[in-house]
C-alpha cells in the first residue's frame, strides 16, 4: 500500500525538479505517473522525434530512486497531425467533425490514427521498455471520456458494416433479427446499413434518437469493441519491448454510463486496472456509498487489487471549482480506497498548473509550489501507509454478495429507459447501498463469471441474457445459491427485442411467477407492504401472479391492491426472489437485513450516520476499517479486544473518530 502523484515535469523549469523530488521523498511519495499528454513533445513535427526531454526526466527519477508509470500519449494528437490527416478526427452525432483544441478528438477506427499511434508507441517502448525507473505503463488516458467512445464518421460506418457482416452473415438475417419491416427500414445489403447519426426524430426523441433499438445496441457493442481493440493493439506494442505491467485509467460508473465501454472485457487486455476518483468537483459530488461502489467495481473487474490513478487532491473544475477538501478528507479518501481493495493511490496532481484548460484544477501544491495543508496531510498519510505495510499485504474485502452487472443490459436500458427516473447504474447503486450500509461487502460479477463463491446474487434490471448465463444462474440456484431479481428482468432477447413469452420471460421458471400487468409510475406513488415493512413505489410496479412462488409482499394501494409485489420461489436447493417494484431507502435496507439474516451473512453492527465499516483481509490477517465521513466527531462502539494499527493503541470498547477520521482495527 503506497501513494504516488501525477507529475508533469514538462510544465515546469528543470531547476524545479530537484525541489519536487525532495518534497515527494519527504512525503513518502515514491511513484509518479508521467507523459499522458506529451505527443507534441515526443513528435513536434511529422516524423521528427525528440526523446531527450524524457531521457532527462527518467534519469532524474532513477537518481532519486523514484518509479514511474509511463503513459502512451495517444489522447492528444498534435495540431500538425489533425491538419495533415483530417480523417483521424471524430464526427459527432450530426455528422460534423470535432475539431482540434481540447483532447480526445480522434476516432478509434481511423487506420491513419492507429498507425501513427503504433509508430510512436513502438519508439517509446523500444527506448524505455527496460528502463529501471519505468514500473509500468498506462495506455492513453480516460478512454471514452466525454462520450468519445462514440464516433459517427465514415471510418466507423464502413467498419460497423463489416462488424455486422461478421456477426449476421447475410443481410436477410439482419433484417429478420432487427425487425426492419417496421417503418420500412429493410436493407438490401450491409453497405446500406446506417450508423445511428441524428435522424428526423432526434430532436423530439433525443434519448433514443428514434432509431431501431437492435441497431443502437449493436452500435454500442461495436464502439466498445473498437476501444478495446485499440487498447489491445497499444498494449501488444508495449509488451513486445517491455515486461512491465500495462493498465489504463478507467472512469467511474456514472461517467462510463455515457461513455459505453464494457470494462469487464477491456480489463482482460490489462495486467491491472485503475480508475480516477473525483469526489467533489465542478460537475457534482459523490456520497460515500457511490465511491465505495466504484472501488467495488474496480476490484471486481479482474478479481484483484487495483489502483486509483487520479485521486482528487484539491478543489477542481474547468470553468469553476468545486469545494476544497476539508482537513482530513484526503486521508479519509485514501483509506476508503485501501479498504475497498486499492494497493496504490496516486494523487492528481502534484502541483496546480497556472495555464491551460485545467488551470483551476488544483493539485496537492498550489501555483506557488510551497508546502501547504494538503501536502502535510498527504505526507502524514504516506507515513501511515508505510507503517501499515509492515503489518499487511494488499487488502481486499470478503464479499458474500455480488451484483450482476451486464453492460448489454446497461446499454439497453439507456436506449429504452422503460420509466421516468430509472437509470441502470443508479438503480443498481440502491441495491449496493442497502447492503453496504449494514457492513456487508458487495462485489460485482459479469454474466460470464462464476457465481459459486457468493451466498447471494443481486440482479436488478437483468433485462437480457444469453443461454450460457441463464444456465449458469439456474445451476447456481439449484445448487443452493440465492438470486434476487427486480422488475424489468427477463424481458428482452440479446438483440434488444422484447420477448414474446409471458414475463419475466427466461426467468419465469426460476422465479416461479408470471407478470400479469405492469404500471410505469410517472407522477403517482403506490403503497406496498411486506417483510421489508411499509413503503412506497415511485418508479415501477409489476403485478405478479405466483405460479410456484410464495408471497412476501403486496401492494396496498391503487387498483392492484392486494396483488403480490415480492415473492420467493424454491428452485432446487436454492431460492429465487423477485421484487416487482422499487422501494424507499429505509425499506431497501430492511430487505437487505431480511436476506442477510435468511442467508446467515456477516452483518457488521456499526450502522451510524456517516460511518463506513469495511472488513478486509490480505489472506492471512483481517482489518476492520472504520471511516468517519462526517464533519463531527463520532464514538463507534465495538466488541472485542483490538489494536488500532495506525496509532498502536489498544482497546476493548469504543473507538473515537475525529471529523473525517479513520481507524484500522485488528482484533486479538
């Protein structure tokens, strides 16, 4: 467990570098990430390469015994390249090229761009692949950021048509599956198939574009595949010359919902995964459970510890700033990451840049480069991490439950939202919060993963499934596992078409129910009651007809009062729960508690406002992290004799946490 910084030596005079190294060493920072936006320095003109500046940087790092993650600079194609080769530019949904002036203005499917990237990556890898300072590699930066995984240029049109040809074989097959007889959209050849640019209905149906839903889902898959192919190509180039691990920095779930990359598939091309964690900035704030959820996703993508490659370290934004992190929060966020499975936390950025788009995006140091409160807090954190390393290896929470996350389902729900105020990741987050507020760790699994290690699989909005995953779920339940499905599960085929079987379609036998009718709630609420208590539904109501299932909850309002809303079905040695409505936060937590007790799950007795409790293990020893996310001191009662591993103090009753304070307990 360690800390590092995102460092931009090219932004400062060389005379400053020595001071930076001394200050980093003083703060126990031994790692920097460098070079992700430096294409125009590496290749200032077409075919003219300059590596002297990076030679000097790496020599300097070696002399100071610092390690570096060296980035491929493909995120910022230089002006000379966009002028000479306009075919590398992305096109927006209206068919207009995105011009030079920011970043990420390239098309992943441009052969010209891919070749230019390959040449530069190869030269960088040849030169630095065995450099002692280079610990690892980062491919590009924030792949797909700001919806840049979606391009609508002619490169993409042609490659999408070829992608469809490989998938469907004949145009008649595509027409049949897509249902192009609707609205007279029948194609005579793959060359006629469009990419979903803005159409005549775009202004009035902007959330779906009014396009064929099967086409839209396939385009999401194609764009994700394009990013993954680009990443693999870049990683393969690096690996020909370097044995150091390769990664890229992923985005949080909320941002990736609009970015549209299948991170489970992308992660297969990487040696480890990282992500960028901005808790409070210009574009919003995340509560503790949301950040915890993103850490859980990261440890789940490769089932191993991860990094935070960019951890917020100051007030940040582009045109305006979010709040400055209060004293203690940088340390708190670091410990939250470690408790969630991170073994390295890298702060963005070392020193605030006085120029460029991100001149308001503050790092650890301000513009003047002097020690400040944030620096001292991170120095304290670095010292503590060094101390904890004497007691623990990388820690990972032990989860007894997992959420089934399908990017196909996520994209499908974005195409057809189904109801007002329904969004895939937000809805899954409600399930995550309900369990983690009880101290239950929750992982995420893909449809391709094994479920056997978990007592409970949560499958909200599991709209579609291939036969293999369906069989996997059936086998898991028959062998004693438990699954909770939500409304709008089992309703579609893998082409984004509605199933003609009675809902919940492919889940009907497992769930032991039929859906008689459903009510998408818009401006009304419906009362419900069950083992979770009394609550209200505000998004959706499935009116359930039990076939073999037992009723655990009913509607108490509207025309379907008395009809079931929550059921359980014995299926082999296991159970399938079906929740036909949404619940309010407190009743979701009650439901989690009910299921936790039914399954004898480890529920931690530390539920207090603002307190997060996480038990993590390095395979040999366990640690209980108590994290105070509030601005008030908290006294947390605990049972058992413990040692607080940061301070070394021993106790057997309550732990006092300062505002934004942390404790790491090991019980004897």
